[in-house]
């Protein structure tokens, strides 16, 4: 590691653990610092600079920041109890950050400037760079997004060629679900062979942050940094959605990538959710400048307008035939089932547990377990539907309702029976697609694994 920044006043502290905190004190200067144990990132041996002791890194809220950002601070410790060192000692950088161990390593930082409330740049400048300075990470390339296509373009011009050439890569992604969706779709959609899977370190900067929430990255402000410091790369499960000819991205909704010529029939890869009905419609309707200023509340607002149309009309009943394929035994024997219900209100399949921090859509889903689950319910009174969806904010209690279908599947298909294209809109990880009249969408598990995600190991 390279030389670190100067710890607080270069004062040497003695430390002791007291309850939920670490008490750092110096008898000479009468200085005292109390650090919550849950805010500690790591302890770095000082043998390269002072020949003894440790530098303890911890996060501290920046009181001067209106965006509640966090600073990374350090204090010098003469010694540290084994209880404090256990699981927190950073003797060397992990392989996904260590250029001295692997000089071919490419470290990329992607700052999604339009995600969420637009705070990704602030986080990079005030938190991530501080951590890198402390631990001695100096070689990295910063990419700022300039359009909705920036991450896709980076994948095809930089990340995929490096992965094809076997170059190890760590991509620190300051973004919401759209950013990881772009990476997934780009890597799985390419016809090239991926020799070395990139490691993705996700810093949640979006509105919903479904993948980050479902993988423990929002449990504590330090979680994304812990994933960088001592996270383990885990293969990211993916599904593939294919469409009948003529399906295309919605042009009057959120900005979407263009169709790639090599795919005449639209194929999209995702890692979070594929939906139709109220969920897909509210995602499409809420993606506007006016709605986005309300953060995650924009989804609730759009849902209310769909359930209670301003013109006083009845809530729409989505018409289509749904076919499910389920595994029925350990020998991979699958059973196909056509649902008798042709009218629907909410149809969603997902690989994750949460769509927002408190909105647990699939309580039986575990992080990166690869299980694809469907949640479906039919037309009902809007007040009843609102109450049902509200139960998802109570640890996923909605799945206990008799009117909700909730089960694990291998794949599913929708044949649309809607004349108006507004009701043929579907959502794939935030991307909005409209199927053709009498068209269909099919969603299956993707067996390949081409991208890793770094998971936090919180202590």
C-alpha cells in the first residue's frame, strides 16, 4: 500500500471496546474519540510507515453536507484488542483492488450522474476517494455518464474487450438498478466469448436500488465500502426475456438503448424483475422529470393514478394468457401450466427479494440464489389492491393473501390480448418495452454466469 493520509492530528491513541463503541484516548493530550463499532471499516497495520500499531478507518457523517454524505476518517492506535481486529484487519488489499499483486488489473469507476437524486458525484468525491487515499489505491479510471447509453457504450468499447482478452476488471458502479441492468444486458447480449468475469462493486445511488437492497448493500452506510474492502465475488444470476417480432423499447417513455442489428427479435437480459400490469405501467408512467423529484415515492404516486384514474374510469383489467413452467422433481422434469385466469392486475417475476428498501416483493428469495419466482393477482377493487401492495412493506405479508399467486418457476410466457399498446407495456429491470398486438413475451432462467458482484461481509 502507498503512503496514507495523515490521521487525526497524528495523535497516538490507546483504545478499548466499551459496549457498542471503541473508546480512543491519549493521556498526554487528554484527547478522546468515541467510535461506534458498527461504523468501523478496517484496521491497517502501520508496519510500512511507523513500524508499530494500526490505523483504524471508520465512517463519520459529514455535518456540513446537505446530502448526508459520509467521510472516511482514520486514527492511530498504539495497539488493538483481538476482539477489534477479528474480521477487520486489512493486512493487504484484496485481489480485486491490488495492482501490486496483479499488474494487469483494471479498476474502473462509473459515476451515473442522473441516477436517483444525482448524488453519485458527491459520494465519489467525499467518500470513495477518501477510502482510496487511505488504503493506497491510486490506479483507476473514472467514467462519468453523459447519456442513458454511456454505460452500454463503455461495455462494448472497454469492458467486454478486456473481459474477452482475459484482463481482470473491477467495476465500481455508483448507480441505481439501471446501471447494473446495462452491464448485464451488454455482457450477455454480446456474441463474444468472456474469458474473465468482471467484478462489480455496486454503490447504490438510484431510487429503488432493488439489487443493492436484496444483497445487503443498504443495511448500513458502510456496506458498499465493506464490499470493496473484503467482499467476495459471487456470480450474478440472470434471466433472459425474448419477445415476438415487432416488440421495441417505448420511445415516449424513459430513454432506452437502440435495438442491436444482430437481434431482429428483441432479447433482453435482466437480473432483477420482469413485469406486466400495474407494476410495468407505473414504472413507465413515473419515469419523468416531474415524478423523479419525489424519489421512491414516485412509484406510489403513479400506482395511485393507475388504480384511481383521474377521469373516474374503472381500473384497467389487463388481458392475456399466462403459461408457467415449474420444476416438479430433482431430475429437472418440468411441468407446463396455462392459467385459467385471463384478466390480471399485477404480474411480476423476480430474482430478488426487495424492489425498494422496505418493499419486500418476494420474501422467500435469498441473495443471488438464482430462484425465479412469480407473483400474480387478478383484478380487484383499487382500495383492496392498495392494501395488498402496502402489505409488501410489512416484510412481504402480501404473499400470504389467498388471492395472491406466489411460487417458484423455471420460465413463463404472456400472450397479450390487448388492442391498446399502453396495456402491452412490460418492464425489464426498469426498461419499458411494448409488445406487438397479439404478441408475446417469454422469460427464462439464463444458465450462463458472466458477471460477478461483490457482496459485503458486515461485522
